[in-house]
């Protein structure tokens, strides 16, 4: 059945439109039309005074709704995580498995394949963050599980590329050879550099091998120095790199975020990620990861020693922070949460409200409060 959102200001992923209606169905977006040209048989959704924008696309989601993907790498776990984030405007996400055992990786891939085949609302693919990282920049990843990529590891990933939807993996040059990166990219993986102490020159060599992204800019990577630019310098100066940014105000200071946004060379873009853990959408005060307790205190998630362990945030909060703390225009903040991450992994049917795109969108108040979330043309969340 055709539907039309009328009375709202529409952001199509590129620019705002006034005086038009968004016409859609479960099959996707049909386009924008003057209200008088809306099909007469369409169900009308009045959204006077609201903003319609593409749903948010989050490429790094460790958990939500009380579920941590590492602890529950299952179809039901993925469904719970997707539902939890829909109440914050995320309509597409990559459940993210951080460094774990080979057995857990295999379970996660099987769960992702089941979710992909079942067309779970909100599921886009998987992000395998590790275990092939650098001990020098391990962050909260268990050092006992970090290891170099062997040929059979690469064989396994290549054999399953695309079987679970969008395929993204974070690796460190210290633990993965350039030839392995090239092979993964050829198979269909997006390869992101992260949790690494690599220098700028090496990062560029891996970009030439096919790496096209960096994981959570500034965090767990070699910093920008005046003599050694590190991975941060490589990412900001090389337009072939896109990168995620955790805009919670804790992982990266707003001053550094603003500098990065202004400095990033295109066409690669900085996009928003949450790095959210199981507490999102709950009142949980702690949880466990690889047998270690993570504490929720004052908007931060940390190990007992204070090491940041994921983020206690959501995409809508990150959009607000970019717009209000950094002074990023609203349309750019919305692109950072939708269009840019979608394009970074080649999901051209997401992050935009153009003809043929998926009917994934949000209704926002002028104060950027969330009023409703639509996935595949169906309302999956409505504020009370």
C-alpha cells in the first residue's frame, strides 16, 4: 500500500525540501511530490512541523537492549540489538563482534547469515573488529585473543564474504599482510584500519592494497604528530579513506572533532558511529565482556582501570552533538549519520530518500527529538 508523509520539511540525504510529500511503500521510496499530486489511494501521514530525514546507518554496534553481540552471537541477539537502536533513529546497523575466539567468530557469521536471509528489520551486515589487531593499541580488546591473520582465517572470511550482507572488518597492519587485505577486498569486504600503531606511510600502503576506512578516528590508533602523522594524519589527508567518529564527547574532545571535520579531505568522509554496548536502551549499570566487568558511570563505559570500553550513546545523540557542540550544519550532521556511512560500505539503497531507495526514515521534532522510526516502510517505533 502506498503511503505519503505530508506537511514536513524533507531532507532527502542531500538537501532540504519544503512543500513536498514523501511517497513510499514497503517496496521503497517512490519519490517526492507536491501534496496535490499524491496518489489518491495513498494513506496520508500528517507530520506538520516535523523533519523527515533518512534513517541513521551505524557501522559499529557492539550491542543494545541488554544484549552484547560477543556474549550472544545469535539471530535472536541480532534482532534484539536492532530493535533497541530503532528507538534512537537507527534503521540500519552492523552488529559488531570485537576480538574473540575463532569459534565465536564462526557463530557470529552464522547468525549474520541467518539474519540476512530472514531480512531482519534494521540488519545490514556484520563488522568483525579483530582479532587481527595490534597489542600496542588494543584498547579494551582482550590481549590474550589478539593474533595475526593466518591463511585459514583469510580463507574463512573470503568464503563467507557477502553471505551475511555488508561485510566489514577492522584489521591492523601489524597483524595482516597487504596481500590478505587485497584478497579480502576482492572478495567483497570493506577493510578498515584500526587498533594499530602503524605509521602514516604504512597506512597509505595498505590503502593502496584496498583498505578504504579507519575505525573510530583518534581512538586506538597512532596519533597525528608533527614529524610522524600516524594513521590519523593518513586518514585526514587521503581522500580515499572514510572513517568513523564516536561523537559522545568522551572518546574525542569536541575541539579535536571539530578540527578533524574541517580538515578531512574528500571524497572520503567522516561518519558517525556509536560503538554502543549492551546498555543502550536499558538501565543496566554494568555488563561483562570476555570475562571482565564493564561499568556504566556518568555517561562512560569503562573497565575497572578506567579504560574506555565502547560507548554509552546512540546515533541521535551523536547527531545533536555534532550540530550543537561543533556547529556543524544540521544537514551535514544528518549526512554524517546516514548518507556517508551508507556510501562508505557501498549501501547505495540506504542513507537517502530518492526513488528506489529503501523506505527507512525518521520523523524529528524541531528540537531534534525523535517522533517515529520507519524501516522498510513500516513504523517500528513511535514516541508516546
